[in-house]
């Protein structure tokens, strides 16, 4: 076999055709990757070789058949194949020798592409900012693809003595095996047969990311073995011999058995530096326990996206494919463009239908040759299970002005596993946990909590709770109790029920305003209002748990705007948006999964929080004001006239103030060594120390409140109808609910870190032509040098 391998390699590289074939392959590949703007690595902007591994398969469909078309066809045409059969070589040794020779030549054609790696390594910011492990894994995928195409090309070469016909057959078979099964799977009657798993595309795309799945490895080995066996079968039939090759039949049987076994028992090797394609045990458990089929429809579809959107689109596809691998076939997904092929009237109806499902359109600026054009995109996915569905937001809003667009995009990608796994778990869980919002103390109304309760209702049973009338047994069934901005004092009996609920492991979200101040009241009283202290009778209880909400207000220069009438022109009021210092916007910088990568959080009239030293209680700060704040003690006269005065930055230099904190541990009872309040019907012995539990304290209840229109219709939580910005309040609420009610660790998925790998754009602008020339000429130069060197060695060897 080795002699055949050596003979074929020497014969191939002794012909001019070999260097022309490889040279054309490298030239076309270089043009696609470095010159043509639609596939250019320089235009893509990210330090990776994704374009190489997505473009190379289509060029391989021509390169590999061109390499293999002569392996058997030429031998049979020249009559030298019979001479080979007279040698002490078996048919299998001859075929395998020629096959491995084809694989070696394919590797030789790939070797000069390492110049691309060097270029990306040099152009990264900082230099060397490329995931080498992912590149190695992707090259393994390209090698396996080339090996499979070589087996297909060898089979085609055995079918005909004509090299052109062999080339044509090989190209067709390579294309069909790569894309044909995917096309067949789109036919309505064949959609549920899973034909795409028979094609190369699904398996190659998985490995080309830098993840080697044993199922994909078995597939490629089986595919190559099958076509080598077919080659032997054809050669024996042409020679008029019976073909019974027990070795290859046994090998095929073993491979088919491994293929079936690998579908149930498999492992994955993630070559990427951050292990970004490694699914967490929590997600695996959720996917592995799916009771029925879950369908995911992704609306982020299109071919003319800029580099960032393409990266997000690819990341979504990768994440769903990874989750699907652990779902036992019960997770299905597809990408669709909801506006494709629709008329204007149909598009308007599509907008309305999608918005009713919680899917909102966004405008995307796309650079074209004529400038910048606007494109409508839907960066959402819809998770469906039976007759239920939950939207998953794929792209975070860019309200955080401290984050560059690339960082916002990267945060969105980091959040994909949590977003999809959380939605799938919520929609498939049979018994929903209960979340109760207290009432009876002038808390936020149902209309003001409309979107908060509606959003939570997708995964929980949500309702109102009256602490006065609810018995202990019913209260204990509530997984999370939310106290949304009370305005009336709690009785001792209600406080006792709250305390014992916590002692028994209950979780509470306190959203408390200590100072009475409302923007609507301010407008209705001539633009002035006295902000005074509330008397909620909760200070001692919170103090015992380890926090104190102060009687003050935070004025913050990082704030949202409100509409103000600045005068009249022609009898028409002039409304202007002005920054209102008492509407602070919190930019979460904490690494805790509740707030990690969230958009800005908007609030109104927030107070400061002090943390107290309490044993057995761990405190985690979730929200803080900006460093440009000022604390104002209550009571204080608020006036809209202050909007006319430009705030002096020197007065707003202060350490960030705490406005949200997570408390975890074992809490002491507020009623320790105190008599039980009168009126209690349940005479159970009170607990003095709580079980391990947790609570969140927010110093502003308006974080949970959605705005209400003039007609009484509620807006989405976090949406500011004046500035038309969407803040992260809804995601904050959902994260808090998930963290407080779920002990499986699902929320920890939000801590996933993926490094941004960008190219040095300034350097690219200055040196673009240089790198285009380097990556188109250098690979050809390597091949030319090898050709000259090989010709010199050959001439020297045979000159005498």
C-alpha cells in the first residue's frame, strides 16, 4: 500500500496539472476570503477564519474530484491497472494506497492556507487575539470533509475510464452528499424523516466551529468507508470476479453499529478557548427531559446582514444545534424571514401578528455601495410547545451608552444559552410555581403591574395576595412573594406572617419606596410637591434582616427624560424632553447572573440602601446609582422649575449609592423573643431562625411598574413612551423570579463569558491592499517554490 501511495504522490506532483489545479483553488479561495466584500474576512471584522471554513467546502467539490479523477480512470485507460494486479498487492491495498494519496494531496493544497491564520493573528486587536483551538478544530472538520470527498472521487474514477466523466460524476456526488439531503428534507412529505442527518452539511458545520462530536466523526469515517467499499465492488465487477470482501463488509457493519450506538452514547470535544460550545449540565438535563417536541422559530434570517448580525445569526444556529444534540430529537428549529415575499398589506398584518406574540421589529443600518440603507429585522425567536409559545429576545437593546455595539452584541451571544434553556424549561414544565403580589396597602395596581404579571405568567402562576386574610398553609405554597411599592403601613399580624413565611424558607422581593413622591402628582400641583417620609412599619423588620432603606432621594445625572411644557407658541404648548435627575438609570456592572449583561434599568424617586452586619447572611449588591449623584434628605420640596437650571457637575460627585441588594442565608426572626400578635388563628410554634433562603430589596417600587396610556392601556414594562426607549426592567424582573424560585442553577448560565475577538480596523483601513496581496500571492508563492524545488530534485535524480 505504501508503494502505491508513494507512486501516486510522485506522479501527481510531477505533472504541471497538479500545480495549476491547486493554484486555481488557492487563487479563488483567496479572492473570496480577502477581496470580495460579501465574504471578505476584512469586511467581517472579527478575528476568525469562519469564512474559510464556510467557503472551502464548495471549492472542495471541484478541487478534490480534479485530484482524484485520474487515480483509477487513467490507469484503466492506459492499461496499466492490469499490471498493478500482477503485483503482490490485493485490490484493497491498491485502492487504499490511491485513496490515502488523494488525502495527502488534499492536505498539501490546504497547507498554504495557514498564511491566512498568520494574517488574522497579526491583524487581531490585540495582536494574537485569535482562538487557535477553534481554528485547529475547524481544520479537523475540513480534513474529514476532504477525506470523504476523496473517497467519493475515487469511486467516480472507478466508474469510467474517461477522466472528464469521472470528474463530472464526482462533482455531482460531492454536491448531492453535501447539500442534496438538506434540499430533500424541505419537501413537505419528507420533512419529518430527518434526511438532513444523512447529508454532510449538518455534520461538517458542527465540526467546523471547533467542536468534534463523536457522532460526526463516525459519520465521516462511515461515509469514506462506504465509498471505498463501493470502489472495490465496481473494480471486481469490472474484472468479472465475485466480490466478497469480508474485511470491508465487517468494517461497514461495525461502523453502522457504531453509528447507531453513537446516537445514544456520544461525547464532544470543544477546542475553543472559552469552551463556548460546551453545553452546561443544567441545559443538558432540561433538554434530555423534554416530554414532547419543542419547536423554535428564529426570525433573524437574511443574507445581507453586516458582520455583527451574521455572527449573532450563526451563534443562534450553533446554540440551537448544540441544545438539539441533547434533546433526543425532541428539539426542532428553523430560520425564517417573516416579511419575505409579502405585499405591503400582508407585511402590516405580519407586523401586528408578530407584535401580538411579543416579537418587535428593529431597524438595522446596512452599509451598501450607495451609502447606508435601513433594513427591518426581527431579532427574536419563538419557542412553541403545544398551544403555548414564549418569545426569546436575541439582541439586547443599546441603552447602555458605556458599551460599544460589539460589546452589546457579545453580551447578547453570551446570553443565548440561558435565554433558550430558560424559555424551554418554563414552557414545558408541568406544575408552575406560584408568585404572589401583595395587595391591601395601596400597592401598584393590576394595570400598573400588567406587563410584569403577564410576563411572569408565561412560566408561573401569578396572582394577588392579601396578607390579612391568607392562611399560613396557602402562603407557604407561594414560591416568591413580591411587595410592589406599598403606600400604607403593615400591621403587626401581616409582618408576623411575612416573617414566618421567610422563616419557613419563603422568598421575598421587597420593592419599597420610603419617600412619597409621584411625578403625576408633581404635574397636578402646579409643578411642586413635598416629598415626605412614608410610614410603612417595615423598618425594624428589614433592619433585622440586614438592610436599611433610608428616607432620602437620589438625584443622578445619569437619568431618563420626561416631557415638560416649556411655553406656548401660537396657542400650542411646546413640549420638550428634559433630563429629570430623580429618574435615575442604573447601568448594571455587577457580575451576578441576575443583572449580568442587562440593559439600563429605569426608576423613579429611588432611595439609598445601607447594608448592616448580620451573621449568616451574604449580601450581593445588584444595582447602584452612577458616580454622578447627590443624596437629598426628605422631606424635600420637589419642583419642575429645577429643570430650567443646568446641574453643576461638581455637586454630583459622590460614591455610587446602593439601590438593589440580594440577601442570602439564614435570617433571624423579627419576632424573636416577642409575643405573637393578636388575631392570629394559626397557633403553630413560631420559628426563631429561618431555613436557608433569599430575598431581594429594591429601594424603588417603580422598577416593577409599567407606564399607562391616557386611555388606560398599559405599555410594556421598561418601555418609556416619551423617549421610546426600552430599558431592562422586564428582564431584571424575570431574572429575579428565576433566581429566587429555581435552585437548579439555571440562572448561572448568565455568567457565561465569551471573549470578543476583533480585527484592528484602523490597521485594516491603512493596510487593506497589502494584506489582500499577501494572502493571494503568498499561498501561490509557496506552491511555486515547492514546484521549483521538486523539479530540481527530480532533474538531479534522473539527469544521469
